[in-house]
């Protein structure tokens, strides 16, 4: 139903947006993630579904721009120094994955009697992974900073950089003579390197002055247009020499990672990235050729399972040597074991140059697309069935609490908050028994000599084993609010002799602890925020002693106000009224004090403007 008239774009927009709005929330509701929703929407509206769109390739070019924007934003997060620090994993593990996967799959194909040039091209195409899905999943799950996230990013970047030699190699492997009018592969590679060099040099010399000049116009929409122009121009340069557009955008992002316009660019481009990435996944779903799958279902299934299994085997070995934490390995393997969008480019180039016939190219294209569709499903299955078992397997390496302890203090939770308490006690000769449910955290702190044990502090038997029946103090520094309250309930019921000292994540957590009779409660951000406030006051002219005094008075008032509000926390109207009244009383008191001080010492250095003192802002 693609329309060729002037209203075709309106019809396509209605179909794409409608499909996404229906499918993605439904997919998230089922716990399958947004990517499966987009892919499912593409299958539903495409040629093999409702046939609302019959030529998905018409939109794929625009949709691929979502991947380009994503790599540009990833580049903005990587300063050149940080990227340089990743050179070893990029070129080391990236080359191991690409060359190892190609060798494994090419070797299997050659052993089955296929021509070595065909198997080499097929191996190179299948060795590529989807940058869009890989980095999209990492971003969705906030895993980019993890060991597995950095591994996926490094391998993906190397795959994009490998475009130069791969595309140069394709004409040399042609089974049939290539078009003599086409430039040689090595000449194309030389042009590609020249374009990359021009992007790097031009970016360092011209980009910042150009953005500074545009910003002076003080027209936000023009700055947004300039940001889009920058990405489009870089992508166009790379595309003109047959290279990955995403790689060019990534380079441009890295060059601007240290600029003063980094956050502005991220803010302007983030909405476009999300929409266009969704469009890309919809286009992939529409582009799956189910005719080939139905004609040879056994062969397609065998190819998908075979190449994913071979890549997964190699990636598992890489994960062990890198090393990857056991619990992170499934995500690392699944996100790189699939096929990728650049595999489509390799197959199209191979077919166009005569290096591969049309039938095997179509078969491998369907195989790659199907692996991309299965990747989010594999992640869901792994999250529900495999990941919990791996976390359980990871814990035996950490010493469990298997014998009674007798330290006078027990610290439940040894994250950033509990560690500071423990270090203070240790520095003053006080011993403590530490319980934490994070196996990796326990393994790290034990290296520094801490008496730390793996265990869930909400279990009564573990608290008894930790010596809670003899302990004088139990520190509750658990991150999770519900678990913190559960530990307090157990301690008050079974270990009444121990005094509880608790950490409150926020005011509501404070109220929950206060209602349980905990006398020593500290909100984790209160004192650090007051210290920052003292610094600001000193910078604005207050003496250190005055700033400290005001901060301590504010702290005391805040704690008293919490106690006053505690009985009314379930009565929202009364709670809000008392809270406003308390803040107003404090402000009026301090305003009177400042006014009195101004009258007493009108000429002693800098003083706040009296007009500001009476301001209601």
C-alpha cells in the first residue's frame, strides 16, 4: 500500500508511528523490552504481515540514520584520552572476535565443500554484530559503564573500523569479473583513509570555532540544525567512499567530547536518536524475507543456530580471558553473537562485485535478520533462567558466614556508606563483623583485610551467626529500603540488647525507621549537602565559623522538623501545611537575625543586599 502521490509520506508516518505506539508499550508490558516491540511492529506492518508497507527498503536509508546518531552520542561520552585508553581492547579483542569468528565459520563452510572465497565472504558478513541492538540494549539497561558494556563497545568499534579493509578486499575475491569502470579496492581504501583523516583534522581545527560562531546567534533551533548538519555531513563523507556512516559520526563525537557544547549537542540530538533507532528496528522487521525461510526452514534454522553457536563459543573464551564477571558474560555473548546491519552491506557489496551469487546472499541476509530478531528474546530468556543460576554459581568463591562471630559491632551492608563507618571504627581500634549480599563487593573488601562475609542480613540465622545476640551495636547500612526495614524489625524483635544505628536513603525511609523506634538515624545526603552549602556560603563572603554555625543550626532545625512531621506523615494536608510552616518560621527567624546584624555592623565588609533579604523568591 505504499503510495507514490504527495500524501505517501503522511500514510507512512501514520503507519510507522501507529505501529510503534501500539507494539512497544505492549512489548514492555509483557517484559520483552522495546526492541522486540519495534521488530514485531515491523513484521506486522510489512510485506509478510498486514502489507501496510510493501517496500521496506524505501525507509531503511532514513532509519539507518538512527544508528549514526547513536554512535555520535556514544562518541560524545568518550574523550580522546579515554578512547586511547581503550585501544588495546578495541584492536586486541576486536580483532580476536572478527578474525576468529570469520575463521571458524569460513572453516566450517570450506569443510562442507563450499568455495573458499564464498565462505570467506560469508564468514566476514556473519562475524559482524549489530551495533544498533548491542549499544541500544546497553543504553536501555544502563550497562555501558560495566565490564561487559565496555567489551561490547570495543568490539563494535573495531567492526566498524574493519569496514575499510573488508570493502577493499571484496573486489579481489570476485568469482566473476568486476565492472572494469569501478575503481580498484586499494584505491578505494586510500580514499577512505583520506576521508577519515580529513574528518579528524577538520574536526580538531574547525568544529569548535564553527559551533562557537553559531552559538553566538543565540538561536536554539539553528544550533540544533547545526548539530544535525554536522552528523549528516560526516555520515555523507563516509558513505561517499563506501565506509560505515556510524564510524564517521563516532569520530566526530569523540572530537567534540571535550568541547563546551557536548551537553547541548546531547540534549538536542537525543530525541532524534530514539525515534530513528525505533524506525531502524521496524525496517529490519519488515525486511525479513519469510519466503526464503519457508522454502528452506531447516537450512535457515541450521545457519542461524550454527553461526550463533560458533560465535558464542569464541566469545565465551574471550569473556574468560578478558576477564568478564561471570554474571555479565551472557549479555556480552548474546549482544555480539548475533548478526549485524553491516553484514547486509558486506553481502550487497559481495553480490554486486560478483564475489557471491544472489541466492546465497539472500539466504545469509535472511539468516542475519532472523538472528537480530532472536537476540532480544534470548536476552529475556537469559534474564529469567540463566542469570540467576550464574549469580548463585558466583557466590561460592566468596567466604560465607559459617562460624559464630563475636565482634561488638555488626555492619549490615558494606557499600560506600557502610565502608566509611567501618574505616572510622577500624582506625580507632574497634572491630566489626560485616555482612553484605554482593559477592563481588565482599571479595574486594576482604583483600583489604576486612572481616567481611557474604550473606543476606534479613535472615535471622545469619544475624545470629554474626553474633547479633552479643553485639552492642548493629549498623543498618543496607541500600534497599525494604530490606533495611526488615533488618530493623528482626533486630528489634530478637536482639533487644543491641542499639541500632541506621542509614536513611530519604525522608520516607527516615520515617519508617523512626516509626520502628530507631533512635540513631542519619540521612545519607544531609551532611554532605550541608558541607557543600557551607562551602558556597564561604565563597559568598561568610566566615568559616559563621557558615559552620548556620549549617549546624539548619541541621538541627531539619531534624526537629522531621520529628514534628512524623506523626502526620499519613495525613498529606496536615503534613504539607506543617512542612511549609516550619520552613517559613526558619526563614523569618534568620531574616530578622541578618537584618539585626546589618544594623549593628553596616560597614564591615561585604554584606547581602537588604532587598534580597526581603525577597520571597
